[in-house]
C-alpha cells in the first residue's frame, strides 16, 4: 500500500465513523494536509469551521437548513446580479450614477428621510466596491471568469434546495431574480415584490417539490444550465443516455486528458486551447458523444471569447516574462478538470457568487462590513466548494462558502478592524509577534533586515491579515490553509509560518540591499512548494513548543 | 530619515481612492506595462531612475492601499516623502470628491514636498466622452486650490506619462537647488537652526 493510500485510509477511518473525532482529524490534517485526491478536503474544512456538525446523521439536515437560510438572506438583503462582463460594467456605471445623483439630492433632505437616503448611498457604495474588488480577484483563474456578453438572459442556477426544476416555478424565480436587480427599483418596492414571490414560492414548492426532489437530484448533478436551451437539451440528451454512475466514471477517468478552456489551470490559457479539447482516439463512444456535445456547445460560446482570451494571453505572457516563478504548472490541479462540470462551470457565475458572499457578510456584520482583502479570503472557499464534485455539492458552493467564510471571519475579524489596530490583538501587534519569532529563530537574518531598516509591516502585515491568500497560487493557498485551519490553537501556527517565509529565502535576502530585499519580500518567490514551506514552519513551531 | 531611504534621492508616494489606478501607474512607470492588478493591501515599494541634467537620480516609489481602513497604517509611509502623486479617476466622481482625505495626509510629508494631482483613465474618455465625470476645468481648479500641479493621464495608452515623469524630475531638481542655497544659508546660522530642528524632531516622535 502506498503511503498516499495509507494516508487516505486514515482520513477515511475518521470520516467513516458516525461521530467524528475532531481532535484526531485536526492532528491528521495539521501534519501534512488533506490528500488532494481523496476529495475529503471540503468536508474537513466544513467540519473545522463547525459548518457541519460532528454527528454525521445530522449532516443532510444541517446542510439543507443552512442553504435555505442563505437563500433567505439573499432574499431579504438583496443580491448583486449580473450575467456577463457587459452587464457587470453597466451595473457599475449605473451604481456610480445613482450615487452621484443621490448625493446631489442629499442636501435638500432633512431628518429621517435624510438618514435613510444616506443609508441607501452607503449600500450602493458597498455594492460598487465589492464588484470592483471581486472583478480583480484571481484574474488569471478561469474559475472566476464570466462571459463577455450574454445575448439572452440566463435563468439563475437553481440554488434553492427546496425548489425543483419545475418550469413554472422557474419562471417566477426568474422574475424574482430580475426584480432583485437592486438599483432598478426602490428598496421598498423590492421588499414588497420579494415578499409576494416568496409567499407564492413557498406555498407552491412545499407540495410539489418534495417528491421531485430526489429524482431531480440525479439530473441536477449533471445538469448544465446553458444560455441556450437548445444546447441544454442536446447535452442533457447525451447525459441521459449515460447513467450518472457511468458518467462519473468517465469524468474520473478522463480528468487528465481533457482540458477545458475554462478549466482551472495555472498556466494562462493557450490560444490553441481548442486543440487541447481534441481527445484521445482510444476513448469509447459514450465518452465521445458526451464530450463532443460539450465541445460544440463551448465552441460557439468561445469564439467571441477567444479574441479576448488572446488579448489576455498577451498580457499574461508579458507578466510571465517578469514573474517566471509565479506562473508554474502544478500537477495536482488536474483533479479539478472535469468535462461535465466544467461545461457547467463555464456558465456558472462564480464572480457573482463571490460578490454576494461578501455583500451579505457585510450587511450582516455592520461593525466590519467589507474591507479590501476579504475577497482574497473568500475566494479559496468558493473555489474548493465549487469544485466539490465528489459530494455533488458544487451547486451550493455559494452558501457553503458563505458560512465557512463567516465562521472564519469570526476568528480573524480583528485583522480588519481599524479600531483595534493599536491593541494587543490588532494587526500591528501580530506583526510584532512574527517579528519576534524571526528574531529568535534567525537572528542573523533579522539583524540584516533590521540594519536595512525594513520594517516588518512592509511585508508581514499583508501575509498575516490575509492568511497568505495573496501570496501563492490557489492550490498552494489551499494546502497551507489545511494546516492553518487544523491548528489546535487556531492561527497560532500562522505566526510561525509567516516567520518561516523570510527564512526560506534567507540565502537570497542576506546578500541583498534595501530595494532587493523589499522586492523579494513583497513579491515572494514561488519556487518552493507549500509543503516545503510548511515543513520549515513546523520545525520552528516545534522548537518553540518545547 | 533612515539610512537606507537616504540612498534614494526622492521618495514618491501615491495616494488616492481604491481602484483609481495607482498600482497601474506604478507598473506603467517602472515596467512600461499595463495590466489590471489585484488590490494593494498595505503598501508596495519600487524604484525608478531619473536622468537629470547633470547626473542620474534614483527615486523610490511607494504605492499605498486606497481603502480608508488602511489610512492610519499608511500614514507612516508618508513620512519623509518629497513628492505626492494624488490620483483620481476622471470617470468616477466619488474618487474626486473624496480627494480631501488625501490632501490631509500632506501634514505627514516633508515640508518642501510638491504635490501633483492626477486624473487617470483618460483613455476611457477617448471612446465616449459621456463617461467623463470630472471635467478638465474642475481638476485644474482643484489643483490650483491645493497649490499643486495637475495632469490628466492614461496608463493604458501611456498618454502624458512621460510628461508627468519629466515634471517630477524637474521639480525635484529645482527643489534640491533651492535646498542647496538654503543649506548654505542654514550653515551660517548653524547653531540656531540645528537647535530648532532637533526640537521639531522630538515633537514629531
């Protein structure tokens, strides 16, 4: 039995029991992380943030409840909605205009009316800044891309676990989503509409959907919500021919050979990406049909995008020249490439999901609201859960990511709170902690940095506050987070990890001058793997534990 | 000023609301490229050489985070800065109305520092002038009120970038000439001045 297999089995043992031993799970995860191939990671993260209860028999119920709660949040607070780059830009412009005109009118108002008006402006500003930040989150990742232009309105993907694919209800849903486009109508009007629709929906759905739910579930797994219904039918037809079991086999078998233009590769998408879709001739016919269908459906849509992609590639290439180290292919990502789901992802709008996670968090947590950098923290959750095919949970990635993100923020919100900056839990104090570890562990390096007068704030503030999420490529961030999240005294290990980072490049830092050193620290070299860095951090961590 | 910073002839600091194009401008200046970067948290450092009339200078450039949350943290980046580039987006009215927040920061900078007000994203106007939310006159007026220089630029097309950089260099050279004269004068009143300077420093810290 290989070592990897052994490790996977250890995880399996813990996760198979009806009541999960969280302490053993933490230990196992902390040292060495979750094996990528196991597919356990998303469950483990959900357990670590108490999103899933330890009693396994409560899981299904809990998930359903929480996902329902999230849908209700969305209904109550309103959502950010756009289906394409064009719509996103239009929405941004519209928000900007409304903020301007509202501000101009503000002076005429008084008292109650004025405060309400101010709140509305604040809300619009919040939406605007979130959209602006989200659109530049992980731009090189296809996972977060949306279509440039959408000729028809895409029905919102069926998020609500209680609502089936019933066409009638879908219509009301669509109306509802349309009406939720926030800036088109006043908030009160929206509330009325939402109330009306929710009542309708809940009455209808209760009876009709429960029976259908189970049947639809299988379909939903493979369901591809297309822009074009024709395409949808075509693909569905093919999918229906194959039982879901078989399809899953195919997916697993061919993950490595099929590379979708939207797939999450760390390399920039090549202009010859359609070639990559050409498959191995040895594949069996079922696979052929399935993939061909998807191929054609993609082809039509990609033609427009190819031009844009090409332009992008030019930019990315330029970037590559500068940061050769930054863009490196990492084998383990291949697991995420899944033809069926990728075709779905292609139409899925993860950008909007990310917006709404942040927006709803900000609305529910008025003390902190939204601070730049939160987008980088929410993104890995969405990415992980959005690629969670093993458990067919990717449909609800938005809700799952929201709750895990909220629970995480509950523990690290002092990183983002200006009012505690000068206290002992404020970010500056944490920077000091890291600096002290560095000073004790590698006094030569510390002295060097100190003599150059490079303040630790210049580099480690960013690392600590964002849990290193902007520092590495997504797979590495996820691997590092395994250990950070499974830390028994959560986020103590973070300090050791951040202290290990400069030590890992000490050979480069020691001979460098002010500019070189600060450049190295602010654009951290990517030539070491996450595991190497974590190993180094462990050594320091263990020394300090004694 | 710390020793390492002294190696740089001029410390330039970029200020402005979120997403007005600070990092993009730095990238344009230092690498000649245009791309859409992730948002800055804290501040990032880079440098660029300037060929003066007689000698070559090296300027350090500090690119700060635009969001209010980082205001208090980034104030110390302003210390000892000799040139402040304050940016707003000409297609975003808000970024213009918020400018005073950044002019307030000038209290942390050097006394003889010079300020350049910059309207960014000029390229967006070239397509449709509808998008312009801040007129050229408004920008000029604001710069005049605040006793600063003014530019409208595009980091995408490179419009006015070279001119901006030349201006920074020119102003720096003029400033340092003035300082030299002043320095000579100062030396004559050495005792008095050094005393007051020390006092000032103590008050600062």
